[in-house]
C-alpha cells in the first residue's frame, strides 16, 4: 500500500510576498502624495502669476488716471490753455517712455448746436483751414477733439471727431459728466486705426467744469461742463506695456480680456495668443474682475501646455525610486530572514558561547589582579564593579564600593595615580571637584585623566592635585576685580554723559552759523550768476543741507544718550501713518522705477502706541533706505503681522543686493555706512542707530534679516491695541 505524504504548508514562506505587496502599495501612495504636492505647488505658482497680472493692469490704469488728473489741473490753473501749452504739458509727461501703451492725451470740448459754426471758424482761424466737426449731421450737442498730443499722423485722424455722437463713448462721457469722476469706456474702434490689423480700443474720460462753480449735484454739473480730458488706448499696445517686464522674467500663461462680466466674441478686447477661447482645455483657469467707476473688465487667465509641462516631478520621481529601492531591499531581507532562520540560530548559539568564554576570561583577570586596584564606573561616577585589590586599597568591601560614587571615596591620597577602567570616558577629560577627607576637611581637587590600552583593555588613569589655596586666591582676586569694575563703570557712564552734553551743546552752536551759511547761499542763488557760479552756489546749498541733516541727527543721538528725549506716546492708526509715509516717499521712487507695495492693511486695522513724530521718523528712514539701496525696477513691500495679542511687527522688504554677515554685524552702529563706496547715495550713517534707539525708547524692537544677493527685510515690533 503506497501512502503519499503531502508537504506541510509553510505560512512563513509567504512573508516575503506579503512584504513586497505592502511596500509596493506604500511606494505608490507616497509617489502619488508627492505628485499631488507638486501639482499644488504649480497651482500656487499659477495663482501668484494671475494675481500679479491683475495688479499690473490695475496699477497701469491708475497711473493713466493720474495723467488725466494732471491735464485737468492744467486747465484749472490757467485762465485759458493754449494749444502750445497743452503740447508742452504732454511732451513733459514723456508718455511713450513713462506711460507706454497710451496713444495720447486729449481734450474734447462740449459745443452746443448754437455755437457750432462759431467754434469751427475759430479753429480754422488758428491755421487749420480744413477743420470741421465729424461725423456730419445735425445734433443738439456736439463734442470735438480740439487738443490731441502727440499730434502725429495717427492722432490727426481724431482731430475734430465728435465722440459724443457714438453711443459707447457717449455712455462713458455722460457717466463721467454726471458723477464727476474717471470713467472707463466700453469696447470701441478708435478713429486712429489706420492699419490692416485693427485692434480693439477703449478710452478713459475725466470731466472738466468751469472754474469756481458749484458742482456738488448732478443738475449743477450738467450746466457747468466745459468738456472732457481723455486718453485713447489700443488694447494690444496697452497689454504689451502691462506685461513687458513680466515677459522678460518668464511668462507662460494666456490672458484674455473681455469688456463687461460675460464671455462673448463681441466683448473680446484682448486675446494673448489668438487661441480658440476654449478654457476647458486648460488645467488652470482664474477669472479676475477689474472695476473702474462701475465699468468692469473680465480677465481670463489660463495655462497652456508650456506651463503645464513645467511641473517639478523631481520629488515624485525621487520618492518612487527610493520606494522601489526600499521595497527590493526589505523583500530581500525578509527572504533572507525566512530562509536563513536555521543559520541564524546556529550563529546565535556560537556567538553566545564566545561571549561566555570572554566573560569568564575577563572575570578571572579582573578578580585575580592583586597589584592593581581597579574601579569600573560610567561618566556619572557611580561605581558598577571593583576588584579585590580595590577593596583592600580603599578599605571598603566590594559590595560597599558597588553602592558608592567615586566622589564618596574621601580617603583618596593626593598626587597618586589611580588606574580606573572606564570604556565610556573620552581622552583628556579634565574636571574640578570637591572631596571630603576622613578628618572632615573639604578640599578643592583638580582631576586629570587619560586613556591607555593595558593588556588589550582600555584603562583610564587619573592624577589628583590639591588646588584649595589657589581657589581661595582666585575668589579674592575676583572680589577685588568686581569692585574695580564697578568703579570703572561709574567713571565710563559719567564720561558718556559728559560726551552727550558736549555733542548736544555743539550741535546747537553749529546750527546757528550753518543757517547763516545756507541763508547767504540762497540769497546768492537769487542773483544773476554765470553758469559756473550758479553751479558752485548750488553745491554750497546741497552740502549745507547735508551738513545740517548730520547736525540734527547728531543732536537727536545726543538727546537720546543723555536721556533728555521726551516722547508723547499716543494711539495712532498704523494704516494712515504708513500710507502717509509712502506718499512722501513716492517722488524718490521715480528715478530708479521702484514699485511701492502696501500690504500693511490686509486683513485687519490696528492702532499702535507710539510717539507719532518719532515713529514716522523711523518708518521714513527704513523706507528711504529700502528705495535708495534697491535695484533698478525693484520693489519695496510694507507688510504687518500680529505676533502677540498686543504686539505688532511691521516689515519693510526690498529687492536690493542684501547684506553679508560682516555687514550685518555693523548695522545700527553710528557712522557705519555699509555702502560708502556708492558715493552718489546720500547719507550720514546715523539713521539706523537713531531708529534703533527711538524704537527701543517706545518699548519696541528693530532688526533685520538679509540674504546676500536677494534683498533685505528690516522689521519693527511695537505695542498695539
């Protein structure tokens, strides 16, 4: 009879397969997580670029609005603006360089039907024999573009055009007329279009009323209108100017602009890449609405293949690689553990036998040594073992020694070499401690140790010295030194106060002759001087003002150090204060095209408890430094954050060259100008020092964080409500 024996099922043999499956699952999960994080990062990049586009368009429209306000101010300031005066005004604006995208600046006059012929005859008499109001037709009210600069071939087509005759323009002109504010028109075709590739256009209007008339109500404004200061725009040129700097830095998004809040072919103002406007094909889409006097633009910002393919897959790929490598390694280890169990048991048995053999040899050597007293202790000093020779040497039993700390052994003879075996201690350990001798005296002990190898074992030997007398001498010297130090400190404080009094007095004495020098120099400037003489006088005035600033700052510094600075702490609106400072700093940004970004009021309004004048002095100093030491076309951002319930941080961040570690160490020290080689940048080197002392006097803190080559962030922490 044949009996077949089935092999016994071994569940442990499936363990490598289970480990493989689990590791692969975890690797895929981690890869997917890394991929989703990469997608989220790309979404954040897209949102940041979309927000930047919205801000750029708003800033550009606001800048052009200021041009119109300047034009209206020209008419208000003059009894009658001539054609030459208007031309000079627009020429000084340098619109092609400073305000790219604008086609020109003009003035359209309101003309009742009864005055039409008189008006035409007047303009023809100025030398424009062919002038007339167009389009032709009888209307109760006309408007005519009488000024348009630059008066080039394109803009000459608009000369005499009645914009009020066209419904879209008329709607915007009426709104500006009755509401007395800047108004954005709907989509139009400009009369300046003379090229085959016609662009969509729009206009902005600002009404001009008769001087010194009541215009508080719409009915009153209706009677007093003279016309409109306006500016025409070709949309493609406008957006090209808006995105010029952004495209230089890399821009991989599509932008479509619609007139109004709905998507329609008729309302399309701008199509960045002339695509098919199917936003479902884009992975990322954002819609931004821009409003000016109730008129909206819809900005559709969406991604295309170049942006979508720029996703950073380094982390997902690295995660997948590490995951699969770990999977392979763990699977192999599991397989080896499962299949090598018997080998491991044999190896463990063999290693255990070897350990027992070594322990026996060690115990024989340790307990059989009669000539060397040995203690075994870790760094804590608690004795874990001692040989019989140590018991005989110190007079304690081995059991008693095992319950003691090395510091408890008070009968240690001084200047005796003690071999102590301790494999955890490091070479050259040196310490000072106290020991109580058998007679009860306390001795200061200096303990030196080193490690040697003795018969294959690491042995530590130690040397002890009595330093009690030296310690007593050191204490006496320290007591005398502290007394002398206090005396020297009092003398230094006295000398510092005298110095501050001297600086304060000298600053007052210097201001009187400096005011006289500046006064005489300004009187000289009023005389008829040659060009060289005028330049020399101007140098005197400039240097005098610089020296006066230095004197005033030295006086401030002296007052602070002499503790004579009086502060008037009050509750001040931080938002109002920052906006006031930025307004004062605006002219300083023009030369290097620095952009001021105010994020200080985002999310909350706060009142700070400061001396208004002195805190404003600190803010102006930090903002002016951020502008002066910035790069061309850089930015300065003001932001705030609540770091504690009653504590606010104001940050001024620039995009300049940043500061090195060596420069950071010199900050806030008087007369330290870290960029003195840039002699064209004015400064005294005292401003930051004064700012620090003023901030601290108002219970605040000031500091800086900087990365060389990337910019700096100066911050102030101040009490708030």
